[in-house]
C-alpha cells in the first residue's frame, strides 16, 4: 500500500478540525520510512520485521503519536498519528506479503503482483480520502485541488508500473547483507 495510506490520512484529518494534515500524512507512512532508513543504513529489515510487525508498529505508533502531540500540541493529532501507524499494518496485508508477528510466516494478499488491481484498490482509497477531506471547509487548499488528486494517482500508477518491472516496489538492504561466517 502506497497512496492508500495517504487517502486514509486525509480521511482521518477530515474527522478532526483540530489536527494537522501534514503530520498525519507522515504518520501514515511511518513504517515505510523506517524501512527506508534501514535501506539507507544498509541494514537488513527482513520482510518488515522491525517496521511492519505488530510489536514494531505498536512501538512506532507510541513514538510517532507522542512526537506528533509534542510538535503540534494537538491531542487529536497525536492520537490520530498513532492510529494511522497501527492502520498501516492491516492495509499492507492487502498489497504485500510481510511478517505480521516475529517468527510467524509471511502473510498477505500480494496485490502488488496484480498492478491493475492494486491501482484500483489504492486509487479508490486515495480518492475517497481526498473526497472526504475536500468536503471539509477547513481542509488545506493544497490538498483538495484536483491537481493534488491527479498527482497522487499518477504517483500510484508509476509505482505500480515500476514495481511490476522490478519485481517489487521497495528496495531492500537484505540482499546486500552478507551472512557472518
């Protein structure tokens, strides 16, 4: 799940005027940011063990929620940020194949293997979140214009095309890590 997370964050912001959209967008992607940090550090995060399992996401939700509250001073933003981190895990079940509990087997519907279906599911989530946010008078102008929706849908389409060609969207440092002898 890529842009679907952003749609859910938009919908979450639409429920609470006293929240900060940009923080919620970041929170919705927090487990993927952790994945990216592992890649940058050239350290293995096998199948999302340290970012997408339920224990990892729970810890990350506490940290992200507390940071969101600290940065914005808005209780609603802190709570919604934590909930968005937790929501990331079941949403990724739809598109991926990950560990959801350490030591468990890989699980997921693997929608990434079917780019058109993935685009439809993520496009619907993104569009619904955008539409719901757009219906609120307090919604940030930059987020509710048609251009924003088109840009996000183009990003999702490009991600699906590139992912299909590369046999997966996300880079991993696990292949480059050598086993100790």
